C-alpha cells in the first residue's frame, strides 16, 4: 500500500496563476482532509470531505476549492494564487469522520507563490 | 474555541537523556488528544492518542504521554532519547465531531551526541 500520495512535491507559482494539488489514498478510507502548515502555526484545516460526494469548509477555506473526485481522490485548487498561500500542504485520510479514527498523512506539497 | 499550546518552540537534549514535551489544550468537553511526529521532508505520523480510560498512554518508538485533566495537559515523554528522534512534534486535540484536529504550533527537537 502506498498510503496517501500527493503530487506535485514542489511547485512555484506566480501571483494570479492557478493550480490543482492532487491527493489519492489506497486505504479505502471514507474521509479526506486538506491542511496547510505554516511556521509557528502548526497545521490548519482548509477543507475536508466526510465521504464521497461531500465537502465542507475547515478553518481557513478562503482562496481554495476542493473536489472529491471519487472515494480515492481529493484535489485542492487555487484559482488565483497569492503570496499568502505560500505554504506546505498536507492531505490526510481516515476511515471515518470521527476523532477515534486515525488520520494518515501524505508527504506534503511545498508551494511557493511569488 | 479549541486551542492547543506547545510552549517550547525548540528543545535540545543529549542522546540518552530523558525528554518531556509540553502540551496544554483548551476544550470544553472530554478531549481526544494526539501526538504526531514529523521528520524533515515527511508527512505526520501518529505517535499516540488518548480518548478515555487510563491517563498514561503508550505509543510507538518508546514514547508515552500522560493526560492530566486538572492541568489541561498532555505531555509527551521518553526516558532515553535517540538521535533518530530529532524531528518536529505536534500535539493536537479533536475539535468535536468530525475529526477536525486542532494542532499546536509544534516543538522542534534537536538531539546532540
């Protein structure tokens, strides 16, 4: 099992450009999440998907959109990138949407917006 | 609102010495508490978790944590640190139904030989 995979690993964008971060999991998990990690702030939840076909906002959703393409895949889109979106992005998945189910994290995507 | 405080941004310990990383949380109900570790360039790996019951929980890699409700703390400990433990450690609290974790800012552990 690969677990949670993310592409790309690194990306540099100019302000105003768009891009999609891809995430896939092979653990047959129902729930998936997108976090951003900034120095001194830990991880903050951007969006999550309780199950295929549903998505909900997390703590910091502004400037992002998501798509739960199928049970395996959950993508994060930046429509018009801004320097404030420079961050490391992590995708995670869990069997169910409840605290007693462990979240498994991908290796991250390091995004720089100039 | 839920919050997690990790007071120490950096900690340096000698290899073989004991370790304690501090975590304080703010949450109105019984918390679900977690410790994650992140090695450089890697994703997060769960070390241990507390849901209920015994307040001393054992995790992987020889780590343990103790839940103290009276102090709103969930400190991580290891009796003897190895150089491979150098990483960033995050404490997190489950923020109500929905598995929406709230993370602390992290503590970077350096191990000197």
